[in-house]
């Protein structure tokens, strides 16, 4: 019995350490994972979609691209959901295509999907609250570009 308890505690510590060693893209850091499909200014690609809870309790969806984009925000036709079109970029195979499940977080966004559509990429936000994101862009010190979809703090769970 004691041995099982020790094994369970060691497993929990190992999982916690792995969670803290996140090797993905974080806006504001200079982390650039090895498996990003394009260098800054190279092929026009979505290189990383992501999600963050912010220190003030707000949240944001972000999309890293290798080139500057002009995001176009609109309703996706399914009630309170949103879509953001990023024209003239492609969606490479791999992690950039994986959906992000955010329904366990205190955010109005329950899930995020990136899909190739025509001559660009669409980012679909499934919402649990009637909030319009604030959309902004910036160029990071790394040379990559970020599109942010930001939401205020609130009680969403």
C-alpha cells in the first residue's frame, strides 16, 4: 500500500514538472519550438495557434504567423460563435491543425479550431458567452507576428 502511494506521488510530481516545461509558443517569450513550419518572413504560414489565461483573469486566443496578416472578425453563422479570417496564409500539417479545448478554463471560449479555407486560414471560436473579442496584432521580437483575440475577466464556468 505504501509503495503504491509513493509511486502515485512520484507520478504526480513528474506530470507537474512536464506541465511546467511547456515547450510551445508563448507571446512575449523568445521560445521558438523546433517544429515550427516556417521562419519569420518565410513561407506565409500559420505557425502556432494557442490560448492563454491572463494575469488579470482575462483570456486570449493567439495565432502566430510567419508574415503580417490583417485579421477579419465576423460571426460564424452559428449564434454567438466567432470566426477570424487570416487571408493569404496557409495551414501546414501538424500541431497548427489540432483543436484546442478550453472548456475547463474560466473563459468565454469553449474551443478553438484552425482550418484551411480558400486562400487563407479561418480560426473558429466556439463561445459560451455573448462577448465580442478585441482583435489586435503585433510583431514579436522573434520576427513572427501575432493576432490576439482578447476577452475580459468574468465568471464563465
